[in-house]
């Protein structure tokens, strides 16, 4: 028994080392991803503020205690302790200090709104760029029928090769991802399907069929696949144009935005299950699992998985920050819209209370999400 135990000990040690390495890799990769998303977001605020003549006092990556910093020109660039956020400190952002011509509050409401919106917009732009890179180096799936499956709803209603999925229940379908998202939510409910054939629109009613293989409800056809711009060419497949790749990238990003917005509404109205959302712990796990899954094929596949998640997370960050919650960019934009409507700024004390209330809500929400993350592990 003693000898058998000694034989198992090195194996257990190797397993523990492997698990530790995987956890550390997941954390490091996640921090890099989050860091890039934060830098891009804050750069949006930074560059628009600079171009508008606003003094950016500090550009910070991370929150909490300052770890290191460097003064370049009039702006201090700093790295802070907690890498889950960042900020641009703008001169004269509140009425506590002196208001000069280079203060945030001295600028028109439209300039201030542009500064607030620039962060989320940069995240959307990053998502498009990342999706473009993935699509150009891989392939694009189009909502166009390449083949109709036997004994499927598509065959029963007479869909044909070359038909383009145009609308589902009145919603315009631009890319195959949109159709997948719709089918995932629709389940087995009947749908009204509009297809484009030879320049004409034809409408059909059908009930999706459940697939044991994919565990989803399907119409029953094989979509058209085209090679990416820079991908290895596969015989029998067309190659996407630059326009098609941009088109796909834009609508893929829009699809992420829609799914994120719908999901956040469910979360904030307490209709979502814990499996539908997560915080930093969940992000680390998802990024790590995706990376390890890709490594089972190749290092390139692992990088592609991480880039894909980065695109999704970038779109998520942009949407979250546009939610009209005081303390987020969307909350500041909402207050500026109220200022436009009232034709005068809000009282500083009132605005301060609103922002403080929003900040406390966000702290409570983050604590709730962290608690949910921990409970998933236990």
C-alpha cells in the first residue's frame, strides 16, 4: 500500500501544477483582455476631450491605489491596483474647483455629451475591428440556403437552394448570427419566414424542428459559407469581398449589442437566472475555458477564441456603459439630455446626489454579481 501511494504522489503533484498553471494563465489572459478594453474605452474619452480643448489631468488604468505613474505633457498616466476599470480625470468636471476655459463644465452640452459617448463608441469600434480580423482570417456564414435538409420544415414548405433568409417575424435578417440568436430565443414557437428569391419576397409559415444533434430548433437547411479575405482558399467556396466582410462585422457587432442590452434589462429587472450573467470570476473562467479549448486544436485557435471573446466583451462594455444609470457614461448623458430639455444645468447639489446614488447602486450591483460568481463555484 505504501509503495502504491508513493507512485500516485507525483501524478497528483503534476495535476495540481497543471491546474495552477491553467488558473494563472486564465487570470493573466483575462487581465490583458480587460486591460485592453479599458484602455480603448478611456482613450475614447481622452481623445475627444483633448480635441475639444479639455485638460485631461489623469489617464488611469485600474482603480484604487496608484501603483506607478508618469507625467507626459499636461497629463499623468497611471496604473492602479485593481485592474477592473479605469478613468480619465477631466479638469473642472465638477463645480468644486475653479472653472476655466479648459474645464469640462465650461464646454457646451453637446461637447460634453460627445466626450461621454466616445468611450462606449470606441468599444463598439474595437468589436468591429476584432470581428473583421476573425472573419477575414476565417470564414463567414451567410443566411443563404446552400442545401435543404431532407424531412425538414424547410423542405416541407418548399425552400430552395439560393434562397436568402430576409425576415423572421418581421425582423430583418442581415447575417446568419441574427437568425441563430432568434431561433435560440424562439424555441418551438411557429414563425413567419420571409425569403428573397430572384429579387422577389416570399412568405411562409412554419414550426421549427428540434435537432438532437445540436440541441436547438432549426428550420432545416445548410447555410452558405464563404472564405475569409486572407484565409486559406477552400475549393468550391467563394471568397468574401471587403464590403461583405465589413457588412458582416458591423451587423455581428449590432447583434452582440442587442443581445447584451436585452440581457442587461433582464438582469436589472431580476428576470435573469444566475447562469445568464457573471462578473470578473465568470469572465476569468470563460476566457480560460475558451483558451484551453482552442489549445486542444492549436495555439492559433486558442488566440482566435480569446479574440472572439474580446469582441463580445468589448460590445458588452460599450452597452453597459450606455445604460442610463448615474455613475455610468449613459447616466451622465441622460443628465445632459435633461439639461438640454430644461435649457439650464441641474443644480450641483442635486446632480451630486443623483451621481452618488447611482454609484452606490453600482457598488451594490457589483457585490451582488460577485456573490453570484462565488456561489457558482461553491
